[in-house]
């Protein structure tokens, strides 16, 4: 029997993905990024937390570009990050016991603490071939495979804690609703006492985009769950919503930004429920590049643990800031050249858009009116650097990439001073280079569909962004201080239906985007642009976020009321 790695654990954090290390391919985007940041910061704070997920054989796909299109390739994830326990866990799925290995990664903190994150792997010799392949990839296309993954993620992870290792958990926290079957297993453990389940179950809700939520045929759910289906109400005339299952059984629900709290409150499934918000933060230590790290270590000692050190950067000179930035900018150019073969003009302004390619994130808004973009930029050189994968089933996301690739080709062939470069196979390692080296970070979600959108919080560089998600709070936090960047549009309606009836929004935002890009191309960036962003790091750091989640897990959290954003200026 293995030494119990969960002997000090009181709280379990269930997430379909964890972005822990670049080569540990158990992540696709922001959901995994949040889970990873929480794990690292909880280790810093020595919290009694464990993470739980699935061990995906091929993780999230590798991306290559062929004939102007994204092509997905399977990727074998490295196993050097985990230790396999002697124990296994069995989950009955479709009438068969599915045996899973338990692989544990120890996430290290800066203070000597660690957080165990375990991954269930059904690739066990005792399983049937179909069952071995349940965790073949993150976010599969097939409904039956998604349902089986949901069973392992929810039921299996809770069984590991309560049954295999006998951990008496204080809380079970769902990072999005993919793991909502945890509620059903908890109903079984607590003898059908839903109030007892609600006492323990916490739920963080994310995107308001319907396609991101999982729905299952109730007949297939009954078949998959066998006797467990008697522990919750199954719809008879519609598909089972994992979101609604999580909402029904969670005693605490939070959105991931103030704006997202308001948006969520307008959604039908949340009617009548109290919604808190805990705005996302980033684990700064993993995103700071070497040149800025040297400055912070010299002038802001202790910044890795105490983000309040960032509030005053007067000891760092303008020359030192620009020297550090220039070093990291050139390193980013070298990285891009190694991956694409393209050399970028180091005298040009660099603008990076590095996000998952999704329709509401609008990666190709830049090409909305090409003539207007050229007029705005004039003859000034500018590098527009794009990176991001589309989900294999997301045809719109793939088309956005195709549009960008065509746009880049046209500009290259005409010898334009506007360079568009798409860098394939976006990873944590790539993100670290772009975060460290860009002159400006581009963020264009269609309001109000961005839950938080934490990537603009990572770089020292100023942002160029629409006003949604975390951006609104970052802007509020900077009032009376140096600016943190440039903004597009207004703080628009929190009602999704209202925004969907506004077809002119893209045109308005594109026109403002071009004006800002023209100004950036002409004026470049100065030390004060970076200083303003850095001095906001105290708010966007994961330390503030995890402290708030700690209140939730300890039962001391006071839910913040639903207030209009305008009233909170």
C-alpha cells in the first residue's frame, strides 16, 4: 500500500484540466490555467488542498498548419511529473467496473509546501478496450466518451478521497460543471441528504457560452450510472444539463469576475440562486521572464509571496524597465523564428493575441476592414503575433485561424509594413515567451461573453482590450494611478440577448481597434506604460484569489452582493 499522499487534505478541487507544466499536456486553456494557478498558490500558502482530474493519454492535441488550415495530431504526454500509487479505484460505467490507476503530481510552492494533484487513468489491463480509451483525449467529440469521462471525473475522484484513502473532506469544489457527477456520488455517501451535500459542495461557474456546457441524453445517463441515477432527479423531456446538476447540489456558487457575476445572475439556470464572485488571478512566479525577474528580485524582494510589493515601483528606473523589456522582446523574436522561420523587425511594435481560438474571443477582428487598418497604421511597422488552438470540433474557431493565415499571406505577398504571424501549437512555454516579450497584449472578447479572461493580467506590457471580464476590475484598480493600457468600447450590457441583437458591435470595435493600433505603431511604448501595468499586479495576483477561495473552503466567506458595476466606480 502506498503512503497516503492525502493525509493532510481537507479540501478537494476537481477540474477537467490542470495547466501545471508545459510538457504535462493536461490542459487546453483558461480553465486549466486557473486550476494550475490555484494549485501553485495553495502550495505557497500550505493549504490542505488536493486537486483531481483525469490522465489523458494524448492530452489536448498538437496543432500544425497544413495548406492554410489547422490539423490536429495526437500528443503523448510525459509521465515524469507523476508517481503511480499502488491503489486503484473502480467506477461502474455502462454496467462494467472500470479500474483506474491513481497518478499523483506534487505541485511545489515557494515556501516548502506542496499540493498533491491526482489524475485517474483508465488505461488498465483489466479494462475492456473501449474503457481503456475513455481518457484518450481532453474534451472528446463523442457523447458517450464525454459521459464516461464525466463519471470518472466526478464519481471516481470523490471515491478516491472518501473510500480509498478515507479522507473526511471539508469541501469538494467543482471548477466548472464537467465534474458535477461528484454531487451524485456525494448523495450516495451521505445517504441521499442533499443538505449535507450542499454543505460540502462548492461550484465555480465559467463561460456563459452554451456550447461549452455538457448535456447528456437521460436514457444514456441511466445506462451509464446504473443505481447511482436514483440519487438525483433525471429530466424526462430534455437532456441532462451538467450545469444545472451542479447548481442544484452546490451550497456555494461563484462567478470569476464582478461582470461575470452580473451576467450569470441573468441566466435562467441560476434563477433564485445567490451568486458570489471571486475574480481570477495569475500565479505570477510562472509568468515573469528572466530580465524582469532580476529587477524584481533586486528591488521588490519577496514579490513571489507578497504581491503588495508591486504597488510601488519607484526604485526601478525607466531605463532598467525598458532594458529588461527589450531583452525579453528579442528573446520572443528568437522563439518565433525557431518555430516559424520568420524574422520580425525588432524596431516594430509587437502586439500579441494568444488565446484559445473561439468565436466569442474574435481573433480575426483585426481583418474586419483591412483598408481601414492600413489607413490607421500608415507606413509605421507593426508586428501582429497570433497563437492559439481551436478545439477539433470547433469549426468556427478553425475558420478564424484560416482567416488569419490568409490575411498574413496577403500582407506578406504585398510587402506590407503590417506583419501578421501565426505561431502554431500554443503551449505554456510559448505563453511565457509572449507574456514576457510583447509591447502590447491584445484581448478582444465579445462583451458580455468573457467570464474573466485572465491572460491580460500576465504580461508587464500594457493591454489593448474590450471591456469585459477581469478587464473592468483591472481598469478600476488603476484609477488615480498610471494607465494600464488602451480600451475598446464601453462597459456594455450584461444581458447576452441584448448584445446578440447588436450586429454593429464588431464594426464599432474594429474601428476603435485600428485607431489604437495606429497610435501604438506611431508612438511605440514607454516605461510608464509598463510601470502602470506592473503596479496593478497586486490585484491580479493569485494570492488575492486563493485567499478568497480559502475563505470559501473554511466556511468564513461572506458573499458579496449583486451590484451594478456603474454604481461601484
